[in-house]
C-alpha cells in the first residue's frame, strides 16, 4: 500500500482502492493480504495458485476461501500440515475458523484431524480414500513399528496367524529389515513372538538359507519317539 500511495501521489487508502477497482485487481492470500496485482498479470496454475517471488495469490481470493475450496474439492481431505505445504502458508487457524463456521467438516484419523467436506456423502468418500492411502503407506514403509490403525493391526495379526511356521518367521524377518535397527524387538512385540525367531527369519532372508518346499529344515523339530515292542 505505501508503494501504491507513492506511485499515485496520495496518502489515502480509499483513493488507491478506487483506482485498483477500475483496473481490476487481486489481493494476496499470503503476507496478511499486503500485496496486490492486476487480474491480467496473475497466471494461475492447475491448482488455481500464482506466485510472484514469495507472494501467493489464489483464484479463490482469500486464504479462508482458498482453504475451503481445496478441502471441499479434495479426493481425500487434508491434514493441516499437508495444506500448509500446498498453499505455502500456515492454514491451521483458517481451517479452524472454517470448521467452527460449518463450512468444512473434520474427522479424527490416526490421531490427527482430517479436514473434509461438510457434505456427508462426499466426506465419507474422502475418508474411505484417505484410509486406503494411510494403509498403503503403512504397508510400503513397513506396517509394524509406527502408528497403525487398529483395524489394520487386527488384520495383520489375523493374516500372521494363518501362515505356517516358516512363513511367519520370514514375514517377521522382512518387517524387521524394513524397520532397521531395533526391528527385531519391535516386530516381536507387535506379533507376540520371540525376538530370536524374528532374527532368524531376517538372517535367512539375507542369506537365502531356507528350504523353499519345507516348513523346517531336514532333521528339525521334535525327535521321533520309537515305539517299544512288548517283550
């Protein structure tokens, strides 16, 4: 504003805004709306955003309106930190105001608030997509050792119980390898097995030293008991 006042030879804000209105202008949603640009200058990307240096403008206008548009139109809703990264500003306060004003909804997912549409049907679709994304991400980074949804944890335990001894050992070893240092203990605690069993599975995977068609190596397991013949 001081720069515009100097350029127009006035110290009155209203005079500046009158001139800007004649030309057609936009106000930044970053930097507390302190910057202005002409509508013809802003070349918005596919997200409806445009920046000059570190100053950000939105097709939707204010930060509040931009957050609402992004959340309502998203496939899987937004956590505040995700929207921070997309919009390049802090959005927590804006999202909270939107929620309090019933302009967006929110649901707790893995201990955090997911902001989503106020439309119940759209919100359910967003939650389903988000849950699928969270599970896929958990599987990709190793489902054991981090924050795992209770339903996914139950399914992992069920799956583990259906495996035979060798498969359980190798699966546990694989998850330990994903976790790195301390993985044997974490996997053992999660699955309710001995840490040395996890370590054995991990070592077998690394060395390739296991039978492909046997649960145990030849000679492993309990020794056969000889039947005594009656005298």
